[in-house]
C-alpha cells in the first residue's frame, strides 16, 4: 500500500508536461542558449504574442531569436492563478551573457505570462516584464 502511495505521489510530481507552468518552462528552455526558428516559437504561442512575432521582419525576428550568447542560470515559477482555460503565471528567469571577448553580466527578470488552453495545449498569449535586475562588473552601455 505504501509503494502505491509513493508511486501516485511521484506520478503527480512528474506529470507536469500538460500544465501552464510546463508551457513556460518549455518556452524558456527552447529559447535560451541557442537560435530558434520562427515556426518553433509560433507553435508555442497564441494571441497577442503570436501576432507580434508574426508581424516581425526577418531581421527583427533574427535578433529576437538569437540567444546563443546567453545561458540560463535559473528559472523559478513563483505563482499561478487560473480561471477555466486561462492562467497567469508569475515567474523569474535568470541568465548570464557568455561572450569570450567581454566580462559577462547576469540578469534576472520577473515576468507575468498569460497562458491559454487552445486545442488541448497550453500556449503563451502574452508576457509582461515586472522587474529587471542587472549585475555587471563594468558599466552598461545604453547608447552606441
């Protein structure tokens, strides 16, 4: 009986592949540390975010999609609020710049994502940055 309880408990812990949180984790992991295709990003999005990505020029999308110089340091789901087929997930993602020619910097951004259930899948509809923290050993250049 105890073995069955442990098995059910473990299944509950690891069966998060079909959840709003899993959609966020999948999206962040798919993007950071590499260059992704437009179709790869579009299949994970819907609504406002999908329209924004579709309207980007090829050059704008190339800039958006190229995160090969950044490495994920942390990803934390902070909270979730759901109503039927719509959830708001608050999360933070930390990443650092990985360039051999410069001293790197680390950023942590807290975000709120609107995640919608569309045709049996959780898709990201909108993402809003709440707070951004940058740490670096050198001044950050904001103008060229």
